């Protein structure tokens, strides 16, 4: 019985470390330790015994003891024999689980090789009459092991033989050694090539049979007009596997139902043959779907819709009953040789006004089919149609549920996205789950009507296409641009004109089938989903509808993501200059300073101020002042290190720059470059040209200060000193202290 113990009780009862150390020495714990020790020793011996014994026997071969029938050598040979029998017994007893262990294969193969050479030594050395056995052994070892192990065994055999010749024969019979080595290599290569060729042939045959079986299932599914048949356990398969499972499940269910229905007809009307002939998807041939017959000569070949009695029924779409037929009548086209049939009846299997198949029966005892027999067959024909319709309904329901699941999954993922790039990735993943797609991409419309930005691409095996991501291209004369402008999927169908550009010149897509689905939200085109395949019919009607719904979800998510990114830019950037605003700068300053503190690295800050900016506004007007602000901001941003430094509009005509991993000297050099570029810049207005300048203050962590407020204060003091020393200059806080001391 299990008893739960409270936390307090466990703490009270918990033994101390000293108590635990005492218990390990107690009589109760000692057997556990001994068993562990014995098991460890046993495992060590068991894993090393085989190779140790093999190398021990190799040593006796090297010393020549086996040729002298030395007692120690005979003992080693006996141990080797016993161990080899044990390992072979384990191999047989444990089966595949034992064989799958690479070490076991390595050990057993080594033991076999050493045992073979030990036998040769006892029976005459290199000239032993038993030596040809080594060719069988090398063929076996190479054939039934991987390439690496096979090469090891071959090398081991050649090495042992070379050592024996060098040790005893002194290569006097070098031609015999060369012959042995050549034959070993020959048999190894022959065995390896033939076996691998045989395995490849068998694999190819098996794949062909499997593919033929799957194709047959797909064909039957089309003939039954099925769309689904998917189990709940199959949801995570890819699109192609899902279709195969659907068709397989549906066809198996219908086949079992049809076989059972014909089983009812057999005792009810006592036929020689009762069979269901079904029209293929082209409506040109009949194929036997199910039958029960006493004859072994039913044809497996497709039968033309106009052939024999089947052609009459197909043309009239009425019941055909015949009696007193001559044996071997030519109308019995479902047999491949003459049969003594005397009576025949065929019932058209109708689905609404469409003929789907023919239920036929015949007899060889000159007994005409009665009205009752006809009623039974007519009822069975109706049940056949009903079974197909029921399975079709189930399949369509399952397909609809599958669609809902995928749409729900995509919607849930779309709802969690915040960026355009995330939306693009989820869109491509969702499209790939529902269609046989080899290429997919999402393009987002940029400012204007003809420029698009490729946000994401999925094209397996074409890494060069990744270079397209992030590119902004002119799509005015492309299929993508046309679909976005028309707000309609293009082309009609999936096959496009090979001369027509998909994205733009230089962005080639060598696939014959493509579909461009525009992303439309609130009546506005936002971009396009592009999917393509080497199969021209990769988008059936149901699948293209699913793609369109995914595109609708993607468009809404894309619109929300663009709005989110726009609002985020408004919240974190300055509207005039496009730089980081003061509030977001403070947040980034905290993060950057925390990293500098954690990794003990330098951090510098520049604070700049445009000299006499008030006079610029007063003299030339505020619009000109805004132009000066924007141009100075652009100079500072372009001079700073992209994706490393942070440039912000600090307030008014002030700018701030965070310089991670930058010391005083590096910050001063950057500040000086900015000062010179601004000083040399010419500004234009209605009154003519003019120049401006800036002053810069610099502070460095941890040289000048170790906290954010103090660093900012130090940089401000340096800037204030620069402006009072005549402006248009760079001062760091360390220089300021030196000047004060001077």
C-alpha cells in the first residue's frame, strides 16, 4: 500500500549525510553495492572478452605456437572456439536486436576472421587446403555488413596474411601472397556489387509495385468520385500522403462493401458469375471492381464501353436479359476465353441520370433469371450506388472538417503574428499543408502600384532563391503585378505562358504551373501569394478554394501587422527625422548600458547640438530649419555604424548617439567625422546658400561615469563647454577635466 508523507515529515525523517554514509557500510546496503560492482565487472569482461581473445590468438599466430601445437596456443584456440559458439548462439537467440548492434558485428566478424586463420595455421599455414574457406568468409562479411565494416574485415584479412608471410615465409612465395590478396579483394568486390545490385533491384521493384498500387487506388478514387477518407491519426502528414490515405481508406471501405453485397447475390440467385463493372474516370472503359465467380477466366483488362452486351446496356441504359445463349457467345466480353454461359442479365447502375457501372450475372445451367432474381439484382445495384454515395458523403464531411482544422490552425497562427515577416512565413506553411506545392512566395506591395517586396520564399533545393528575400522589384509587367492590379487570381487555370514574367526580369521561375493569388483586405490589394509546381494539375477546385481562404486570412493578418509596425514606428521614432525618439532612446540606453556592465565593455555617448539653430529659423524660416534638422540627422545616421550604434533625436536641435564597445578615442574620432561633414554641407534656401555647424559632447563608461544619469550629465557638460569655447568642436569629458585642471 502506498502512503503519502507530508513535506514536514519528510524533512524530519530525512537522514543526514553522516547517516547516509554510515548506511552504505551497513549489512543491508553492502549486497547492493556488491551486485553493482559484479554487474559492472561482468559487463566489462563481456564487452572486452571477444576482442581480447581474438588478439590473444593473433599473438599465438605471430609467435608460431599454433604451428608447434603449443599447449598455451591450444588453450587459447579452445577459448576462442567456445566464445565463438557463444556469440553465434547469442546472435541466433537474440535475432535482429542483437544484429543491429555495430559493436557485436565488429566483434563477431573479428572472431570469425581470427578463427579462420587459426585453423589455417593448424592445418598447414598459407598452403592449407582449407584456405579457400577464407573467400567464402570475406564474401559473407562484406555482403552482410555496411561499407565501413566490410572494408575493415577485408583489411584485417589482408593484414593478417601479410604478417604471416612476412613472419614465416619471408615473402619467398610472394606470388602466392599476391594471389591470395587479389582473390580476397575480388570476392569482396564481387559479393558487395552483386548483393547491393540485387538489393537495389528488389527495392526498385518494391517501389514500383507500391507506386502502382497507390496509382490504382488513386484511379479507383477518381472513378468513385471520392475526395477524402482521412483518419484523425493522419492529420500531421504532408499533403500528398494525406491524399493517399484518404483514397486508400475510401476505396477499401467501398471494396469491402461491394464484396459483401455480391456475397448476398451469390446464394440468392445462384449465378455462375456475378460481377460489378465500373466506368473509369474517362468514361471510355469498364473495369471489374468486384466479382464472385466459379470461372478462372475473368479478364483483368479494361473493356471498351461499346463492347458486347456491356455496350448494349451502356447505350440503352436499360436492363438486358438474355436466354438460350450459344456457348462461347461473343457478347460475353468479360471472359478472356469462351464459356458455356446460357443465360445473362445486366442491370445498369445509375447515379441520378448518369451511368456509373453495370451489375451483371450469368448461368451455365440453362435456367433463365426470374423476376425475383431481377428484383434482387436491381436492389443490389441501388445499394451499390448508395454505398459509394455514403462513403463519398463521409469523405466530403471529413474533407470539410480537415479544411476547418487547417483554417482554424492558420487563423490561430495568424492571430499571434505581429510582423509582416511572420505573416509571410505562416502563409507559406499553411499553403504547403493543403496543396502539392514545390515553390511558394509572398510578395508585399510597397509604396506605389508596381513595386513589391519579396518577404518569404520556400523552394527546396534552390538556395539561390533566398537572395530574392527582401528585394524590392518593379512588377508592372509581370503576372504578380497583373494579379494584384486585377485583384483576381491569375492565370486562369494553372498553366502560364512560358514567355510571361512571374515576378520581374532576372527572377526566373522554371516551373510550368503557377498560381498568383492576390492578398486583398478591405478592398485594398496588399500583395500576392505565389505558388507553383512541376505538375500542371496541382490545384484541384477544392484546393484552390482553400488557398483563396488562406490568402484572405493572410491579407487580414498582413494588414494588422503593417498597422502594428506603423504604430510601433510612430511610438519609437521621431516623425521629422525618422530617428529613434527620446523615450525609446532612454529604453535602449538602459539595455546597452546593462550589457556593457555585464561584459565589462566600453560604452560612449555623443550629444550634439546644431550651432545657432535659432538664428537659422529666424533668418530662413522654420521649413528651412526642418530641412537642416533632417539633413544633419541623415549625416549623423549615415556616419554611425549601421545596426550597432543608436542614433536618436534627443530634443529640439539636439541629437544623441550610443556607441557600444567604443572608448574615448574611438568616440572622439566619430564625433570629429560628423562635425566635419556637417561643417562642409551646403544648405539651400530662397535667399541663397548657407552653412551650419554642430558642437559635440562625449562621455564614456566606465571612465567618466558608471550610471546613465551621470553619463548623460558628463556628455552635457562637455557639450556646454564646447559651445562656450566657440562652437563647431568636439569635447569629451576627460578633456574637459584636463582643461579645468589647466
